């Protein structure tokens, strides 16, 4: 979870210090909410740039609670899946290629060469990170009407279990992505506070 608030940012505090307490209250809430919205959009861009998931899937996994009167803080929660439950995704989200009737077929935008596809040998190929190679899991198969990847837990037909992998919240937790979002928040706070002040001044408010 990310909290968007104005504490500890000297440049923002300097701008607010020139305003009356009444003006500050009108500036802070809208500025924080705008920054939180921009951070949510940036998360939906940043994760798919590294992982083979869709921006719409990431957006659906995010819950934004905006700042309001009496609570001048916005929070962004990132869940493991678009259903906002659990910490991980089923491997079906990363199914990139399969061999059907002896022929390798791409089923998602994998950058696999002919050699990689030919090597599937009646297996499923998964692409988790963009630019990475296809990965296989011996015995993995599609079930639940095409919605889930399973493996058998023994030699018998049953029991089976779903194959879960990294979820959106874990993707965000990588240093590269998290640092990118936090840097954007800090930069945007100054911009949005200035815009909020300018908007109120244009409406006739006085500092």
C-alpha cells in the first residue's frame, strides 16, 4: 500500500507556509488526489513494461482511497489479482504458447523463436517477464474451461492443484518499479500543489 501525503517534502511545505490555514485546506486535498490518480496510472504502465500482463489487468487490481475532509491522505492498495483477493496469479495469465496437434502455436505475445516453440513437445510455454524466454512446467495443463493451469500432485489423475505465481502486488514490490512510482509521487506533489494554488487564485481566493 502507498500513502500519498504532504509531510516531509520541504519544497511543498515551503509553498504551503505562505498560505492561510483555510487556503491550505482547499489546496491540499485536490493536490493529493490528483497525484494519487497519476500514481495509479503510472503503476498500470510500469508493471506491464516488465511483466507480461495487460495494463487493464493491473488497473483492476488497484484500489484508490482519496483524501477527504478530515483525512488529508490518499492510499493506493495493489492486490495480487484483478479480483482483489490473494497475493498471486494463476499461471494461465502467462500462457504464451502451446503445441496443438504436433504444431507449436503462439497464444499470447511471446518473443519466442522457432527453436523455442519447437522444443515445447506437447507442453505449455509461459512468458512471465517481457524479453525473457519461454518457460515450461512438466505436466502442467489447462483446466476449468480454459481459466486455470493445473498440475497433478501424484502419478494418479487426481488430485490436482492450481499453479500460482507472482501477483501484481509482488510485481510492484520490486525495487525498480516501486522506486519509479515513489519518485513520480514526490515530483508530482510539487506540481499539483502549484496547480491547485493557481486554480484557487484564478477563482478569486486570497492567500
